[in-house]
């Protein structure tokens, strides 16, 4: 029986697309829902075009009522009954209560070499820190922001001419390789770490 996967997005959903593409092949999991907090998320149309069920819970009407927003998210999730939830460019902070409800079943991709640079603006912070390498991490989601067990990381060089924008652009293809590889293993019950070091070019 394939594992059922729900994917949460807030934007364009390029990581979501990479996961959906990979699950179209022979795979231990299958997508059952793409859920967004943003009615304008471009990823919703991309998922629908692939025949995947979508739903949206706009967080804005809930204001500071995080519990109310999450209760509505859970209404959609409980109907889809996922075995695994993948956060993929999902930009809302989830409460410990919500996370506890899906403990051991939720993954996230974060654009840094965790535990470095938890939180936002990771590319800018990596440049400001003078990093020689940068990368992304897929981890299990726990109550600690970007702090759960690391399941995979991909690393690339930082070039002298890099900006935060160029780092983000060069990192996305690595994210699109790493997240599907980690989900395949996680869905097959393997929580071993994987790493991906595409040819680490030497800066000119
Ligand atoms: C990516 O940098 C990802 O690491 C972060 O959100 C950004 C956009 O992701 N979580 P996507 O294109 O919406 O998948």
C-alpha cells in the first residue's frame, strides 16, 4: 500500500512539483492533497493540472487565531488522511500542538545547511557570515523551528560574485533533487541521512 502524501505550500511550489514528478514514477508514496494558506499560490494550479486534489485555507481572516487556522487545515488534512506531510515553501509558523498532532510524519525543506541559519533570509545570512559553502536541508518537523532530525543535505560552493538572489537560484535545483530523494527513503521507512554534493567547483 503506498504511503499517502499531503504537500503544504505558500507560493510557486517548485519543490512540490519536484515531489509530484518523482511520485509519478514507481514510488512508495502517492500524493493525496496539495494544501495552501495562500489563495494566490501558483502551486495550486500546477497541482490541479496534474490531477492532484487541492485546497486552500487563507490564513488572513484568522488574524492571530493560529488555532482556528490550524483547525481548518486539519479538517482538510484529516479528510485526506495522509501518512506523510511535506512542507514545501510553506511560510506559516505551525504551533507545537499542530506539529504534535502529526509527530513523526512531517518533513520540511529549509534553504540552509542546518543547524546554521534557522529561520528566514538564509542566503543573505550565509553571505554575511562569509560561508564558503551553502546548501539545503530536509528535516523532520518538531516543535523547534527548523530544528528536527536532519534526513538529508545538499551542498554547493559560494562564489565570490554570488548575491542572495543568485544563491537562491543556484540552490533550487539542488532542493529539487534532495527533497524527492529523501521522501522516497522516508516513505520506504528509511530515516538514514543522505547527502548530495554536485561537483563542488573551485571558485575562479
Ligand atoms: C525554497 O527556497 C525553499 O527552500 C523554501 O521556500 C523556497 C520556495 O520554495 N522552503 P518553492 O519554490 O515554493 O517550492
